[in-house]
């Protein structure tokens, strides 16, 4: 299986031998570090506090004195110096968009072509100029929809900005407009394909790029064999954009040229041995956002050997889980502190807990609440459901449980999902 060399239009490192790739990454890392030090006050303070100066950086290993800036702490960092915690090395007026992710975390989008770097992932997934692509990620506050829109525009595709929900409307639009590709979470893509089938609509969908939740082998196989769509996954975050993407060989996720990645022991902070799982720690190589050694909280391992596709970028085996206590539900990270805020305005609630399960191919989330004596359980449940949707942007089922059913000290989010 040979790499499609038109990929070099979107990833200039493709085909480079490892030493040339490493030199290019180190050169760009030095530039990003120098820019952050010169223009982003919080980044400069990280350097000064660690005793490290950008002039001393030769490669990624030299960033170790900075420590790791963890995603779970980013809301507090930004709140201390709004809106970006002193990490943006450019005036706010220079940005194209600002997003608000749960936390809250505010994410800057720079001006320019494909600023999040998703074009290589879409191209590897099979999207080509002239394709009509249905994007089912949100275009409201969070960046996923616009991330994909910008990359598809760079590829010369036509975009249907579907957003989330409205499955039947989107299914009919995909059929009527001759969509050839679809972008979204695995579970929603499957739901839309099943709705097309249930409505008896003929579609032209051929390729799908999915992200935001794990892709089980059985779901991928079902989409391919039952619905005729080749599904490819990618790994991106609202903070940095593309981190890694799958090629047609589907033997791991190739690291993006957009970032430099370390796999670190979450406790010791040292690089893990080859093949061991470590936290994905990312240094963004694209100023002006000075995110250096940013701990995503995701666990992954390096894939051994070369990829049969011919690409030379190193690979991750896949995302194996989470380090911290934030949990990704239907593509959105939910922080325990946000669960507190959901119930803060409902004083009739005692203990509470969100339980996440996956009985089929979709996440199910239920917030269990203990209701104080004398309160109307149905009314309290309705208020909690409304508060959860407003705060978390998730529809949660509410289960009222007897006092004492939730143990003292139980986690506010219990991830009870089982993956293949």
C-alpha cells in the first residue's frame, strides 16, 4: 500500500526520513518557544520559573524543565488572567474566532488557511476536491464544526454545515444534496446511516471521518459492510487541533506535523518505554497560542515499526483512556466541578453522580440524585435535567434514588463504559 503523494500538499513532512523529520520538528519547536517567550506573558513566566531560556532548546527533550500544563487546570489558569491565561502571544483582535468549551475553556482560532491542521486527516480519510461533505459536529461555541469546515475548504470540498441533532433532517439533506462524505462522532454517523436506511433513502456517502469518542471495531465493520461507508478516525482537541490521524491501513494514528508529542508517565513525568502507555503531552508548533507541554489527559502508546501505507510519521496505537477525572461524553469533556454547578441551583438535591454507560454504540449518561425530604422528585428531576443541558450542553436522563444510595465520597462522574 503506497502513500498518496498528494498528501504532501497538506503535510509537508510526508516521505521525510526520521532524521529529517526530527530536524524540522526541532526547528519549528525552537521558533514556537521563542515566540511564546517573547509575546505570551504566562509562557514567559513558565520559562523563567523553570530556569530555562528558549535559546537553550535544541529538541523536545529540552522542554522538560517546564513541567506539564494540564488540561484540567486550564480553566483556572485562564480565569486568573482572562481570557487565555496569558498564553496567547497576539492581540485578541488578530483572531478569527473564540470558542467556549466546557470548563469553561476558551480556545482561540487564528486567521489563516486550515488553522487547526485537519486537512491531512480528511485527505487520508478519502475526501477529495469536489466532494460534498456533511459536517455533523457542533458549530455553536465549540470548535469542532469550524475545524472541519476550514480543512474541507482547503481540500476544495463543498460543506453542508449540519451541526448536531436533527437526524432525519440531516439524513434527507445528505440524500437530496448527494453528499459523498460525512464527518462526526462514530455513534452519530451510524445513527444517521440507520435513519437513511429506515427512510428508504438512497445515499452516495462513501467516506466518513470520525472523532470525539472511541471507534469500536464492530461499529466500523457495521458501517462498512451494511452501509458501504469507509470510516476513518482522527484524534484532535479543541485546544490544539489535529494531534494524530488514521490512514487507510488503519494500523494506528499518524502524528500530525501541527504538533510535537511526548508520551509521559503521568506521575513521574518521564518518557515511557517503547510500547508503554503514557499521557499525550503536546507542544503546539503554530504560534500565536503558546501551549507548550500541554497535558491532554489522554493515554496512548507508540506503535512499533513502519506503517504499511508508506507514511513516515510516527504513530500512536490509539487512545487508551484518561489520566484525569474529566470524562468525555458524546465528544465533550465534562469536568467534575461542572457537575457541582449543575446542582448548585437546585438546593433540594443532596448527593449526586453522573453515570456514563455504553449499552450499544452510543454513550448514555444518567445523573443520579438524592432528593431531600419534602421535595417533589419529578419537579427536582426536571430542574436538574434542564440545568445539565444548559451547563454541560448534554441531554442527561435523571434518576431519583433513595437517600444513601450514593456512597459518601463516590466519584461525581462514574465512567462505567466497556470498550473492545
